[in-house]
């Protein structure tokens, strides 16, 4: 496995691999790898000749009051996991390498970035779109893999890729959960034992909401009301949002009708902000 | 010479050419080609194995009160000129092909886009950066060629290319002028005979300003004052701006010192907005 820190070396390596007809699968991460990331890496291995994993905690997508500094970093374990999974290259540039002096170019996916997490984390998705575009240009993958837990992010990356005519196929893979239902996230490491237990309310709430929809409930406010109540029983839980949206536009639905809908929520457990979602196919 | 209108066909053609080891030179234009464009095409031919010229009047870079509708279009003559110059592909997509339903991704080069033309044409450079990025992704050139007349545009494209790690080299070629000094522009076609004569005031003013600098004048306000006077003698001329800026940041200079400076201006002659500039190397 190759460890690369320079942009020039990474793009040179990719260009050479492509010239030799190799198909490149790319998994962009912020490190602190968990089984969710590993599911992306395994799929990338099955689909491609070479897998590149980037590990870069992107300062541009953190707000000034957010957890950029304390975001978990564990490059030795990450590298060990990548090697075990047959990754070809780990690309982990420094912040100076990625954002040289005077970086001032930004990508915005208007509309899609406004609601849900976008309204609680201004500038977050601009930072995500910009770094992903940069990484695509450096790694030039054939396929890139994202987790469905970050549903809004995945929708934005897909739209950006289509709008900007990027020659990359975006694959979004299902959320990986712990046995008790908690969606895997690098931020779960922040939780103490009590908080870890309370964090189960996110999935419990999604499960109950989808049970209601499947049972024929069509009143959005009633579903959200029940969902809110299931969260509010946890003393340390604070809701950022619970929304039922169109999974393509990320806009709140006015009514539930045939087709796909996404129930998404963000909840703070103590100081830790967690997100989760579930997609329903309403018949 | 190949005429291509579909994005898919264009990107397929480019991918195949690159796979055969061909170097691609790209000249993005809005058509209505003149000798300035031809100088870019000739340079592209000398540097590359294949030249792609795009002809696309980009709605995204025109303001609502601007000349998008009446912008000169003459595809037959443009195609004839391209064929004569040995162009390999003319890529001329329609607006629907370039901006499908719901296009919502935009690129912004912050700061560089604010002053000069940016302050008179809000959104203009966002439209330029976005379409150029899309075209780069579709055509995937090795080299791309731009004219120095659009100095701010060239600075923005260069910065975007560096910031987004695009695998394209940007080449900026000198302004081509008519024998009497008028910078070539597709918009010169709007001028009647009297206006054509008055339009000479732009270059006259740049020449006088640079003569002053070369003669040792270092007072910026005195130089701008003389420049303004040379424009104001033309009854139909209205100044948008005359500025002396750093050619990299496009920010107004506080004083003239050793190094490069750019004198740039935008002047309306009747309803026609013309721009011109000159770069000085102060010893």
C-alpha cells in the first residue's frame, strides 16, 4: 500500500494507473475509519482495479464553533485498516497542501445546501462540495463511494457531479449500524456510556416514523410529533431538526404520496451532534 | 473538421483522443470569431495535436439587462474560419444541453471577481467560471487559451484552475488590435462609424497613462485624472471604471512601485460596453 501526501504525486500516480487501463475507485474520508467506511472500501475493491482512500479532516467544512480541532484522528489505525482491506493508496495531504495561500475558489450547490444540516451549519456543504471537487480532480477516479448516512451530502455530491459534467460515477451505499441500531459515525467516539444509550433514540424514532407511514399514516405533523416525543424523553437529547423530505431535492414534503421519501434528523446528545435517516418507498 | 453538439459525444471524443496519446488544445469562445480568437487557435495548433474550439453564448454570464439576445451569432462563418485554421472539433452545445433542468451548481472565485467588471456585472464571473469549469470537464484539454483583453477573466480562470487542482495549463495571449489600436472584440460590430472612431479613446487613454508611468509619474490620481479627461472628450463615451491594479489580485494599487501593474478600463460608447487594458513592467 502506498502512502501519499503530495497532490502532485497523487495525481501523477492516478494518471499513470489510468494510462495502464486501471479503473480507480475512490473513498474520500476524514479518517477515524469505522465499519461504514470499510463497507465503502470493500465495494470499491469489488468494482475497480485500484482503490484510493483519502484521509483529510477538511477545515473548510467546519464552522468556527465546531469540532475541527478535536475531531478524532488516528492515522496509524486507519492505515492498518486500509492495508488489511487491500487499499492501493492512502492519500492524506496536509491542510496547507490542499489550501495553499490565498485559496479563494468555492463550489456551491444552491438550494440543496440550504435546508436540514445546511441551515444549522452555514458554509458546511460549500466546504464539502469544494473539497470533494478538488479530490476528484486530484485522484480522477472512475467511481466514488459515499455513505447514505450523510444523505444531504450525497445528494449534493451527485448534483454537483451531474451539473459540472464530472467524469465520475457516484455510488451511495447503505448506512451501517451497530447491532442495537446506532448508525456508525466517527463522532460516536465522543459519547460516554450513558450518552451512547440515549443516542439510540435517533434510530428508534426513525423506526417508529416509518412504521407509522407503512401503517398508512399520512399526516406529516402527526408523524413528526410522535418522532419529537420519542427524542424528548431522553434528557440529554436536543433536536436540531426532524424532517420528511424529497430525497432528490431535500425539500420538505407537503404530503406523503407514492414514491420515495426520506426521514432525516439531527440530534445533539450532550455536545455531540448526530445525524441519521431512513428512506421509505411508499406504495 | 468535426462539428459536435452533444456533451456525451464531445467527452467521448476527447477521452478517445487522449487514450491515443493526443495532446488537446482548447479555445473556449462565444463565437463571432475575430483575429483575436484566431491568434489563440493558431497558438493552440502549434502546441497540441488536436484543437477543440467551443462556441457557446453562455446565458449564465449575462445580466438581465445585458445583450445576451442580440450578442452576434454567425455559426456558418465561425465554422468556415475554424476549418481554415485546422481546428479538429467545433463543440457548440445548446443552452439546454449545457444547463439541464434544475442546474444549480456554481463556482465562485471570491475577491478576484468583486472589483472592475465584477462590480458592474454582478454574477458575470460566476457564470464565466462555472461554464469554463464545465467545458474543461467535458473537453478535458491539456492546454486552454484565453485572450489578455479579458484580463480579469484570465486571472479568475487561472486562480480557479490552481485552486481546484484542474489538470489544465492556462495560456493567456496578448491582445490583438486593429491597425488604429482598437482592441478586437465581438462587440465592436455594434459600433456605427462615428462610434468606431470614438472607441479609439480607450487605447489612446491607455497609451497616455503608460507613457506617464514610463516618464516617471507615480501619482495614481494624476494618471487617472488625465485618463478620464481623454475619455470625456468623446461625447458618446461613458466611463464605467479606469483602474490601476495588481495583475494577480485585481486589487487597486495604493502606489506604483517596481513590478507589474495593469491599467484597465471599461467604457460605454453609446450602448456598447468596451473593455481594454495594458500591462506595464515598472523598473
